[in-house]
């Protein structure tokens, strides 16, 4: 979205007024013409350059000042309408021109110049033009000799030069303003990316640490499963021994006859218990084997995940370094702008 600054530009946004004043003064002196720069509302942004006594005298009266303002407004509006310098005869009979300053399709100001005549003969019409002003004939005739005579071609050339230079300055300033705005947005975006990458780096470190803990726990589970397997082996061995004891006890009970019947029942139960224990131990052993296989597979996947997490952490660190470098370059660009 375009910034408000670009939708409502002022001449001061795009042109250094101090530089413009110096250029205007030097140009006016060398071309023997008067000039002043106004904003889009017609308010002066520079001091008048090379204004002649005749115009100063006319503008010293309320009626004369009003007529000059109306003349400047009309000339400026026509220049803006055509988009090029407009040369005209002002309300006081002098030759004036208006050069619009257009930036980004917007009118930001106008250079008003002139206060000259093409020839001495042109001065003959002035008494009739200014006869309604609150001045005596002597007051304007005494100042009429301050009006410079400038060839028509030089006036056209002066208007074109002022138009081209001020519009070039405005365009440069406009591009500089846009570049400044773009670099600020660039820096802001990279700062947001950098903050996001820092969060990602922190979480990545957490993931790596958690993965290492998980790996260790998986190894612990594998060790416990191995211990369980050893215990089951021992239980199986005890069950085999118990079975043998039960068998021996049954033999001894048979030898004892009637007196050994009760002991024989116990011996039979011992054999059943040993068989059941052995079967249970075998089943549990099979389960622990499956557990160990699953743990091995899980450990393999976990190590792979840990490797990837480590690679991601390294990549994030490299990305952060690159982002910091680009952000530094963007800040330098902003300073240059």
C-alpha cells in the first residue's frame, strides 16, 4: 500500500529549499529575470530573486498586490493544466512565465518568473494598464526603467531551463524518498525475520536437547529390557529346576505309598507351576525381544532426527548470520539514502 507521504507530497519533501534558493538566485541574476517558487497552494517557499523596483512598487498597494496574486494564480493554473511552462502577459503589462513542478504525477509547486519586456515599445501600453492603481503617473514611470528587456527566445529558454531543472530535482528527491521508504520497510521486514529466526533457533536448540534426552531414555529402556530378559532367563531356569524337583518329589511320594499321597499332590502342582512359569517366561521373553527390536528401530530413527535437528540448528545459525549481514547492509543503505 502506498504511503500517505506519496499521496500528498509537498515541495519540501522532494527538493532542498536552500539549494533551490541558491540556484534560483544565481539563475535569475545571470538571466536578468525575476523568479520565486511557490507551493501547490501558491504560497512562496523561496525568497523572491531579482525582483525589480517597478513590481515592488505596484505590489506595495493593496489593489496592485491583489492583481499580481490573481495573475500568478491564473498563470500557474494554466501551466499545471498543460504540464509545461506557460508564458503570458501579467495584469501589470509585463511578461511573466510559470513553470510547474510535477512529481509522481502530482503538482507540488510552481516557479514563477519574468518581470521583463520583449522590447521598449512594449512599455507604451503599461500606463493604460496601471492607470486604475493607487499610484501617480510619476511613481510608476520613475520605476519603469528597472524593467529589463530580454529577447523572447531567452525568456522561453529560461522558462524551459527552470522547468527541466526543478522537475529533475523533484524527481530525484521523489526517488530518494521512495528509496528511503523502501529501505526502511526492507530493514523492518528483515528485523522481523531475524526475530523469527532467533525464536526458531531457540526452539531448535530445545528440540536438539530434548532429542538427546529422548535418545538417552530410549537407551535406558533398552537396558531395562535387556535386564528383564536376563531375569526371564533366570525364571525359566528356576522353572526347569522346579520341574525337576517336582518330578523327584513325585517319585519319592510313590515310593512312600499311602503316606506320600499328599506330598505327591504337591509335587504335581509344582510341576504344573513350573510349566506355567516356563511358558510365561518364554512369552515374556518373546515380547522383550520385540521390545528390543522396536527400541533399536526407535533409537535409529531418533539418532537420525537428532542429526537432522543438529543440521537445522547449524543452518539456522548460518541463516541468522546472513540475515544480520543483510540487515547491516540495509542500515548502511538507509544512511546513504
